[in-house]
């Protein structure tokens, strides 16, 4: 069972001029642009749980006491509400949602929503996602007991949507072959007996990179980040490129969640990433300056004596120009292990997967008292720009179903964008939430 979604190709790709108005973390830097609004720092390292976080806003409760904050929030709600009257102006396929529930107890939902530029809808949603259930198949390269694979791809540049969708399709093809043992799946000897999940994810992303390069298209200034996760009873494995992120909230006996980052953003200023870029002949600089000529904004990968190509991530698919100065398409891998729920160990047949709305509980309806569960949040930087790891898990955990959780995270992210940019600019936002049964 496979679900994948993104906006269809659009004849009016995002023009360089539109990208220059408001820089985004994975876009190409223009030669001249206003300094970006400072974003709150975020970290992919393990974070302590923050119990005093309002799950509707994703911000500390103490902030709600500020009159200024309440004013900003009220204006943001009005702005977001006004967008609903402009839904008819969205390109076809701009927003999309898919979900699946497995008899093993895994509940997953993915949602993507296109952004705004110059106070209107962008001509294309450059994000895409894939959702694929993997049944137990004997003699396949990847034998799993009711696993599910989730992927989020965040395109950037003039053909970013094309790269995002192409990478998603290639990766999904590789994972399907892994599940069935068909042609195009990972070589079992290359995957290794120790960690077939990690091998399958990495080879899927490698296939995506290879097929993108074989297209013969101009991806010199276009690319995509990627984060892909395989969730199965007792473990979650992630592979990623760039700043799309995966975070796991592990259920504890006290009913709270321990936060574990599965990924660490690939940023040019990271010492390991910077060393590779410098060895390859590139440099890492902040290309924007404030009124006092102090460098501000994200660090970017540039050629010597120029601000081109100005990529704000150090690993990505595509981006053939930046790849010549150290931007890598080699993914990193992260994993987490935890006790699997007893009911998840039985395994599920391939035809037992229930798409959202076809399960016994109905569309997006969870039991009145959901069982203990771990929470996996996978998203593009449209979410992580404003919402930290712990807050994202808190918001998701408060929901009754994965569908409700993904919708809640999307709503909070849009509110935060509206608070800062007042509707003039909103990044594409893609969120996937998976509830995994706990003991």
C-alpha cells in the first residue's frame, strides 16, 4: 500500500525574484535582499521535556501573559482566517493529506500545505511526501512485521518542486522493491544483516540521487532536502539530507514523552560540514547584513568571492552547482530502539492495511482513551522554523489520532508564520505524525 502526494507540476515555477523577497532556510541566496527576520534558535539535539507548553500554540505558557504577544496572536488568527476565503485561488493539488492505520496499532497521517509569497498563494507547493506500508514478506530484502515508511521532501530553487517529486517517486519505487524483493530493491549483501532498515533507506535515497542526475535536467540551482523514516515494532530508523527533521517522543510510565531527535540538521556552519565544503573549494558565509553592516541570517554555501549559489543546507538532492563545492547527497542515519507493544509483534498480512477512513474507528476517530503510544513527528522546515522538538511532540501527543495531530501541528505552524510575516510570506509546510504502540 503506497500513498504519495504533492502539488502537480506548475507552468509558473517560483521565480528568482519571488524567492529574493523572503529567504528560506533551503533556498538559494539572491545577490541582494533584505535581512531575514531572525528565527528562534532550534536544535536537533536531545531536549528536556517542557511540561509548561501550551499545546495549542506550541509556546511557553508564560508568554501568554504578555499583552503584546496576545495582540500578535489575535492578528495572526484573523490573518489565517482570511486565507480560508481565498482557498479557491490555490493551484490544483496545492494541499494534500494521506493516512493509514495498521492492525499492529501504528497510526500515521501526512499532510502538506502550500505557502504564500507577496501576500498571495505561491504558484507551486514544492514540498512532497510519501507514505508506504510494508507488510511481512518472506525472502524479501526487507522482512518486517507491519512497518511503515514515511518520507518528507522539501524542494528549493526554480525547479525545486520537480526535484522533490522526482526524489520521492524514486525513493518510493526502491522501498516497494525492498518490500516485495523485486528488481530495483536493495542488494541484500550491500544492506547487511545488521541493519536492513537503514540500508534500505540509504539505498533508496541513493537511487533518488542517481535518477535525478540521469534526467539531464538543469538542477544547477534546484534541489530538495529529504527525511525518510521506517517505523516498525520496537524501532524507528531515519535517513536524511538537509534540514527536514524527524523527532521521536518516547512514552514513559509517568505519561510524559522523552524527546529523542532522530536527525541533526545538515547546516553549513556545522564544523564537520564546513570542513568538507572548504576542502572542496567553497566557503561558508552569512550573505545578509544589518543596518550596522553586521552579518545576519543563515550561513550559506558560496563560491569564493561571490554569494552564489548561496544554499543554506550542506546536504541535498540535486543542486549540481553547489555539489561541486562540497554540498553532499550522502545521507546520515539515526535510529531509536524501544520495547514493542505485545500486539505489534504478531505481524500483519499485506492486505490488512486500512487506509484512513476505512478502519473500524472511522476517519480520524480515535478511541476515547487511546493506549500508551510513542509519537513520531517528521516534517519540513516550514514547521521546525518556529516549533521546537519538544513542543511538536506535545502538540501531537495531545491529539486523539495521527490525523488530528498532523492537522494541529499544521495549524500552529501557520499561526506562527502569520505572527511574524502577517501573511506576506509562509513557507510550504509538510507534517507527518505516527503513533506507535507502547507497552
